[in-house]
C-alpha cells in the first residue's frame, strides 16, 4: 500500500502530466455504490458518491494547489474537511469505517485515463468515461506561439471541420465524420469522407508547421470530456493530448464561404 499523505490529488508519475491532460470524469462502480471524481482544467475537482435509489452526495469544486510535485486539495480556504465527505457517505452507506488517508490521496496513471484512491482498506481504480459529442467551434492556441492555431468545428449531424494555421500559412479545411467508439471509453474517430485522409492531412500539417512535432495517430480522434458545460475536447497532437476549448456555441453553416477548400497555403 502506498504511503498516504493528506492530499486529494497527487501525481504518481510526477508532474509529467499537467492538469489539462487528465481533466474529465473518472468513475468507480460497484453493486453498492458509484464514486465520481470530476477533474477540471482550472485546477479544481468535484467529488460525488451515489447509492442506488438515493440522491447523490456531491461536494466541490475545491481548488487544487501544486506542492512538491503534487496537487493538494485546498479544503482550508473553503472551510472544509475530508471528514465532511465521510459523514455524508455514512448517511448513504451505513456501517463504514475509515482509515487515515481514505479519499485524500489520488494517484494518476501516466496516460491520464485512470485514478486510484484508498477507501476502506482497498485501492479503488476510477476509470475515465467519455461523453457524447456536442456541437460548437473549438480551438487551441499554442501559448508559446499565438500564430499556431488548431480549429475543430463539430456539427449536430456528426461531421467535423478541421484546420490548422501557422502564421500566415494554413492547411486546407477538411471534413470528417465522427464515428463513435465505445472502448476503452466513449470517444470518436475522424473518418474519411472522400477528401484527404488523416494521414494526408498530417502531411499538410508538416508542410504548414514544419517546426511542430507531428506523429502517426495525431488528430485521429476526439474525446469529449465535459458533459455538463460541453466546452472542452481532447485531440492527440505531437504525441500528447491537446486541449481544445469552445470559442462559440454556434458553428458556421456547412460549406462556409470564408474557408479555403483548395490547396493548403504554404
């Protein structure tokens, strides 16, 4: 068993992952109860405990503070304490005993797709779940180079527009179908629609953004990570997860005139 510390969130692999790379909902499910941790890109977390047939207990968000290679829950600034969680769990799930460190230490796997917590002498694994696609315009701007921009537009009909810009150069805008996949959690792959395949699109990215790391499998899927606010998506790029944030709830009409459908501008 790991040596427990009074924190809510600790990275077992050090800070090789930043919070935006494992944001999302993580769930442990048993016949007796469900446990959720919702991790947000703004360094905060919400805890939920649910017993069938009863209203769930939800508490948060609490801010996370980075300290010595870990994140700690800031109960103090919110006048809270983990004992408040224990009391409310007892009200739903009677007869429980708690050990020092229960629900105060959460390890994150290197892929950011699972969390583990100590609870009543067990180590529980909470696995990521994905959400159904939601429409809108989503963008990521590299903070080191504001001229580097990734845009993904998601439509109600399951299609998506994808384009990348570097300075005054850009790829052509490509149209893909979002195909739902259920394993290992709900996500969507970008399927060919008769124009450029993803591999051909990545070749364009290498031309337009020659200084950027582009790897096989990049931009091949989309993970919708927030079912409530519907404002964030993950896509793989450069071997890592890239966070796309909503910039508009209204997307452009299909085949908008301001897009260049011809050759990429290199």
